[in-house]
């Protein structure tokens, strides 16, 4: 059965009768957005709690590769000698107040993306729906000198030093309409106010090209690792609940893996019952999905890891802007 969420997402990139039906709702959304922007002008580029903040966000709802870029950026900052931390809203998490996230933290409290990052990054990660409070918590409890905000481009209530916008290189801004008739969370003109535009896939003029590829597979039970070439001897069920499942499926096809695609809504809270109909065969999933399935994983379930690559000039330019932070120069 095709879910309504899938039908809605398809209409964002291939406008149809549903688009026309939802335009009045988008007009209401636009009015609310304008009021919010009048009450909260674009945030000043300043230091927050003595720490420069790099915001990595998007204009569209759904997967653009934002969180993998955050992981890449944190690792690049560490190599440059910084002591970074990550601040996140913790989408999907129920925690109120600031929460320091570990790899063992319950996804229901912190959200899937924060726990996923905690599994691959050895840096403080804090979730708080009030980012100002979360930033203050990080400043008080951890010895860090820079923060990376996973999402938050639309949140105008906390200062930042650098803004990075992530676009899907193939789908771009879709129909260019605001939610719910289109995928835009705010007006497309916002793209002109950021410091960097990173395109996941094909990049346009002035944009930075980000390339993602599937790497090795890790067994959720044993921790065994296999290359993708070793995975093409069997047929799997590829299960995912991410924003742009099509990219994951396409990369599996390009790698020569045989699979049956099974797409769930973004941030879907998986349970053991979701997998009953797939039997005892092999299952492939992303890291974001795996953190929600480890407690009931079977020996034939595998996490497919993602490799991210960006040009060296990007981090050089980021580091240059950060060098100006101590001088307060934009």
C-alpha cells in the first residue's frame, strides 16, 4: 500500500492535482512565516556564549544529507585542532531540557540522528529544543571551543557565526512552493543569505559539491564487516525510514546489490513487528535506521555505512571564516 506521505512527497517534485489542492494551506503557512520573520529578523552573526556556532541546515523538508555533512565537518574541525561539539533539536525525541547524548541513549529521548552521531563521533552531543539553553549547557559542562548545529537554519532565536545550506543536487527546491504544497520550510530567497551552499550531488554555480557513496556493511548483532562486493551474492530487503530513500536505493543498485526496497516515513519509529513480514532473510538499512533497531536486530541484519567527500577548499574557507571570529570580523 502506498502511504500518503509518499504521495505528498512525490507531488512536491512533480506537481499534480494534490499540489493545487494544498496551495491554500501553503498561503496560510506563508502568512504565519512572514509574521514569524517580522518578529524574529535574521539572527546576528555573533559569538554565542563565547563559542562560534556553525549552523548546517536546509530549506526543504526531507533528506538532503545534512547530518552526514555535520559528521564530516566535525571530523574536519578536529583535524584542524578544534574541540567541537554538536547541538541539535533532537527531532523525534521526547526529552525536555538539555540532554547529553551517548551511543547508549534511548532514541525515544534524543531522536535518531543525535544517537547516530553519538555512535560515530567522540565529541559532546547535546539535544535541546531550546538551542540557546542547549548552547549554554554545552559551554558550562564541556571543554569545547566551537559548536556545530545540526539543523537550525529556520530557528532565528540563537546567534551563529557561519551558516551552511545543504541542497539535494538532483531534486533541488522541487516545485519551489512552501509547505504543504511544496517542500520549502521557508522562502527560497533565504539561500542568498547563507555563507555556503553545499549540493549533495550535482552542484550549480557557486555551490560546493558533496559526494556520498556507500561503504562497508556492519552486522547489527556481531559487528562483522563486509564490503558491498561481498553482499551481492544474496538478495536482501532494504528497509529505510529516511527523508530521501530513493538515493539510498539508487546507490545500492549502483553497487550491484540485489534487494527488495521497503520505504517507511522519515524518522519512522521501527518496531519488531515492522519486520515480521520480511521473514528471516537479510536486511540492509542506513545508520540512522539502525540505531532504532539494535535492541531487536537479527543476525542477518546489516547497516550500510556512508562515505562523504567534499573539496578541501570548503574546509579551508570555513577555517578562514572561523579565524575571524576572535576579531569579531565578518
